C-alpha cells in the first residue's frame, strides 16, 4: 500500500509498504500508535507510540480547527488510508494533500531536557 512518510527535518515522500505490523513498526522504529487528526479525511497518522518517551526528534505539529498547535509528533511517522477494517493505500489526491501539507513545515531541532528528578 502507498503511504506518505514524514521524517524529521526532511520533505515527505511516498513509499510502498506491505501493510504488515512488522513493516509499520520498522518504518516508525518501534511500537505503533494510530492518530486521527483529520476528521474530514479517511486517513490515519501512524507514529511511534513511545516517540516522546524515547526523546525522538520533534517532527511536525498537529493543529486544531483554529489552526493552533495542540501536540507534536516525535520521530518518523506516515499517513495511510483507512478501509472498513484495515489500513489501505492513500488515493492520489490524499498523497498530494499530505505531501503538500508536510512539505511546508519543519520543526527545527531543539535540545530536550532529560526527565530526571534532581535530588535536593
């Protein structure tokens, strides 16, 4: 199936994957999480479920209806189509839409603080 892959600090690209759990996990570098930030479209954003915990690099923001950022995806993710019971290839229109959307915005790398408690 055809998906749009988005890596941190890179332009998105189309990749063909076989749709197996193993291929999706390999693409995001760990366990997967499906996010549905585009209610107007039948797509899912598949990312590493532990991206923030693993301190993966910031990638792209998610925006609300008022175009305000409400979350950030860390690490590589991809956009895939939604079938009745499974993921499926994106349509040509969806490929264009998400390629364009994620080609315009990049989050610059920022040093991230460790989540360690300091003893006093």
